[in-house]
């Protein structure tokens, strides 16, 4: 079910501003890949190119190739909408739909896409909420608004919403940055469970988090101020955190950055 | 007392002397008394002059007393507070006076007979008659105008916020701004010129067209503001689920903003419900009941008020006031409904 991502020579722009340059990497299926690096180095931009959310921003455009199991996401005639059904996303701040109940939030992807059977909907919602470790907390109030949950619960609700449409890849853009340590732990445990079914890519500013949850880690950096961001190196997490091959990575990880 | 207060203030503690809570009322009462005294003494006939003198005395008195007891900063604060209150009263007095006049004069002939009968067999100089025909006309004309104006307005706003980029969007925004400033009589003349070309006689729907022109820019503006308030994160969340853009707008963006959009539409309806000029040009007025907005002259409430007042005589004046009261009540009910919908639809 999970799919491999192959990126080659990817450059992304905002209007005339080049945000990231010439990035190539492979993301293995059924693994967790973490992106680390200083703010503004293009981690999130790169993540958003992986499900064509980058072009939603006015002026956003992309050069290069992103292969999802050998199919180019930016090939001619590829519909961004179907790309996003394959590659789901969880955002930095929890963003449940305020007009919908908890149940409707999880069912939103299926309902809005229109391809579901009524009889299956209850099962899918229950399965997704269980998959997001939220079922026991909300099963008695599925018809209450999703905005009434705590921040950590809202974020798990968003994860449930994302996995309800059965994507092949799950992108997470700093999913824990707005959460307390307990909720963060809950989400990290969840990531560990989800990687059996999905390919997971997570952007994080928390080095310990990257070390805890990921199998592979990619370090991004700016070549210089005002230059586009680029990939410095990608390797097994253990190696990146113990013996990275580039000095800049070691400096960043050990806090000697800048 | 004031000496002790001054000593307290110089003590350097954080709590200074404070005027008692009742002091503004005492100062107000004192300044009114003095103003009445001055007015009677100087033989000023007008109560407006008395009121002005009282207001000036009140502001000066507040400043003087507060500056002496509490210090200059607090005195300025109290003067600013009293100026805000004066502004508030100036704004409320005409409103209350208008509603009071309309209600007190309007209830005289406002009854079931008045609401259910037309002016068909009643001369303007006689008593009796009613506004049934005008209510029918108003409801039909405003209803049809809303059916045309509200969807076009909302869809234009959706275009401007969700799709519009570059020249076209700028042009649309510009023309919407221009349309907001169109005087209602000009909108009426525009439709009238079309009617003259097509050689049509006045009918209700022509008025609806002019009212729709007046309504559209108001709806566009308010809907635009409401759509801009919808967080971009919700759009992205929906798009990231693989939902097409049009469905995102329909199922996520519009429901989130529906409360504000409804309020905007209701306010626009309230605005056009009181328009007289285009109705006078295009619908002409009709003392008989005409329920067909597409054929023949109709009446409407604002036009009825105008015509009754122009006719003159006590009976006609009473009817004009009663119709005014009905119109105000109609607009007020619409506003209450809009607020109710907004509260009911706002996510909690």
C-alpha cells in the first residue's frame, strides 16, 4: 500500500524567488523520514511539493521530477487533486473544519470526494479514529464540534481525517510544534504505528523527535543568506546523529550552528 | 475633604484620591440647574440653548472638580469619557426620536383592516383603506430583486476571493466600488431607458431589476469580507484531502462564512426595501391589488408613503405614518432574523 518517492533535480519558486534548488532524494516505503534544518531553509516548501500543495500558493511553481512508484507527479495530464488523494498531509497547526462535528471531520475526505458507501462510513470513521489513537476519547461525543477538543486531540483528529482517505504517503509539517510534551508523545507513538501502513515524511525542529521517530533523516540548509535552500545530506538517522558525513550537519545537530 | 485628598495624593502611594461614584450625576444635576437658572435669567426661550449651556457647564465642571481632587490625568480621562457619552447620546437621540414619532403616529390606524385592504375604492382624502396592495408589491419586488441580486453578488465575491487574480479581478473590484455609489434614481433611469426602447408599460419586475442593481454591490462587498475571514488553513486542509477546489469552496469555505454572508444579504435587502425613486419610475404605483409583478403597475410601501404624504390631509398622513411603521417593522424583523441566523450558524 505504501509507496516509494523518488525526487530528482527539484527546484521550487515563489514567483521569481527561488526557494529550494536542485533537491534529489529517495524516500523508502513503510519508513519514517525526518527533515531537519534551520527556519526558512525550505523544508516545508519541499514537503509541499510532494503532494502539489506548493502550487496552491499564488506564484508557486516547480521544476524537476517527483516519482511516486515510478509515476511522475508533475507529468503532463496529472491531476493535482488525485495526487493529493494519494499523498495526504497534516499541518503545523491543528485545523479541523469548524462547521463539522468530530464524525463529519473524519468523514470529510470521503464525503467531499463522493466516493464512499454509506454503510462503510461508520466503520471507516471508527477505524481511522482508532488508528489515530483518539477513538476512546471521543467515541461518546462524535456529534460534538471538532473545535471543542484540546490541541493535541485536534491534531490527532486531523491525522484521523488524513488517514481516512487511505493515502499511500503521509506528509507531516511540524505536527507537534503547537503541542505539549504529553500530546507530542501520543503523536510520536502514533507515527511509530502508522509507518507499518504508510510512507511517512515529517518536518521537525525538534532534533530529539527526529532521532526518536525517524529511520532516515535529511538535513537542509541555506547555502548563504538570500540563497535558495538545498539538501545537505540524507542518511540513516543513527548515522546522521552519531557520525554525519558533512561537518555542517554535525554543527547543526550539536548546537554549534552559526 | 479635598485638602485631605490632596495630601493623600502627595503621599506617593499608588492609590490616589477618587471622586465618589455619584459625582458625575451630581455634577450633571448641578450644571442642569445652573443652566436653567441662566436660561430663565437671560430670558432664553429655547430649551436647546439650555441644553447646550448645561453640556458646556458639565464638561468644564467635571474637568475642574476632577483636576482639583484627582489630578490632571484623571480629569482628562473624565472629560474624554463625557465626550464619548455626549457623542453616543447625539447618535441615539435622533434614532429614538424617529422610532418614537413613527410608532406614536403610526399605531393610530394600524390594524388588521389596514393590513388587509387596498386603496382601490378609497379616495386619498377619505379615512379607511390600507396597504395590502403595497405589502404585496414590496414583497414581490424585493423578493425578486433578492433572487437576482444575492446569487450574483455572492458568486462575484467568491470569484474575487477564491479565483480572481490580476487585471480582471481589479476591474471587477473597481466597478463594484463604482456601483456602490450609484444613486438609486440613476439605476431607475437605466432600466427606464431599456423600457422605453422596448416600449413597455410600468410593471413590478422592472423595479426588481433596478433594486437588484442597487443590491449587488452591497452583497459583493460584505460577502468578500466574510470570505477573507475564512482561514487559509481550512482551504489547504480540504485541498490536501484531495478535494477539488470548487467542492472545497462549496462545502468548507461557504459554510464557514454562511453566518456573515446571510447578515450581509439581509442588510442589503433592508436597504432596497426602502427605495422609492426607482419604484416611482418603473412600477408607477397602483391603488388596486395587483399580484402579478410581470404585468401592470404595482404599489410598494415606500412609494405608498410618498404618495399618501403628497396627497395631504389628516387621513392620508395617518396612513403614511402607519405604512412607515410597517416598513420599519419589516426591516427590523429582517435584521433580527439575520442576527438569529448568524448566531445559529456561527461555529461554537
